[in-house]
């Protein structure tokens, strides 16, 4: 996976790069690169935004600035670029991120995330440069960086070797192994604490009964 993130705050991703599954994915050959539009803006004073036409509060990221940043990094017209790789604009108005979409992105060899700021993107960025518009929820954040980390985290943990154990991601919430249902409850030692006892079926060592119990609990959580 070659993952690029276009952001005005590349330092935001220093912590993310240090997470174990990201470290593992990068060690296995994946890449994570940040691109700062301020480094490529054609405007003076590293300007990247402007007031919205029609009035209103806040500032909007300019289409010419995003065009310049993408062209500088990829040496190709961004209109053509989206035919070569997935270009994802992160916006509260986009398609809601779910397990199916994460799997799509994880299967793509190259992915670029565009982080909005202020009042968001000039709509021409979304219309002409993005192949996908994605939201992590129907709420508004101060910028796309947190949304990019959520998407990138979900994608990286699906890459081979990222979790350190191949079975770690097989039976988890919304996976095919659980028929798209939430994961069943998990317990560990001590078996009893303050009178709260772990279900007896998990202590008996009968694997068929444990699988059946887990499937039933997953179905209950899905309703």
C-alpha cells in the first residue's frame, strides 16, 4: 500500500506513524507520505485558502492550490491522476465509511487522502480531482486529519503482517467471518471479580459450544 495524505498539518501524523500496526505495515513495504499544500502554493505568503463566493463565515481551500500540490507531487494533471489511483476527499457530506469500503481501499495499491480545513474544499476539488468522497460520521471536525487517521488506521490493520498475527483480523466486528455482525463479548482473567463471573461456556474448553455461543452473542449485538 502506497498511502499519501494531503494535509496542512503533516506533523499531526507523527504519532500515527509510531503505532505498532503502522510500523509493521511500513516495515513490510507499505509507505505513508504527507504532502503539505503550503509547500506548493502559487500564492504569496504560503496562502492556501480564501473567502467563499456568496459570503459567509470561514475560509475555503482553493482549487488552484490543491491542483499545484498534486501536480508537484505526482507530475500529472490531477484530473488524470484520479484515473490511476483512489483520491479520497474527506468530507462530512461523503459516503459513510464502513467495513466494505475499508476492504476496497485496503485492496488498492495506491491511495491518496485529501484533508479539508476551515470551511472545507472548493467544490471543484471534489468534482474534478477526487475519485471518492468519504465521511467517518455525520458530524463536523475542525479538519480532515482525524478522519484521515481513522481511515488509514482501518486500512493499515488489514494489510498483511500489520497486526503481527494473521488470525487477529479474521473474527472481528463486521468481518466476513462474523457475517458482517459486531464481534462477540471477550473476557480474560480473573474468571470471577466482584461477583461478576465469566460465562461458564468459555471456561469449559468445548470449542464447538464456544463458537456457537459467540455467534449467538454476535447476532444479539446486531439487533
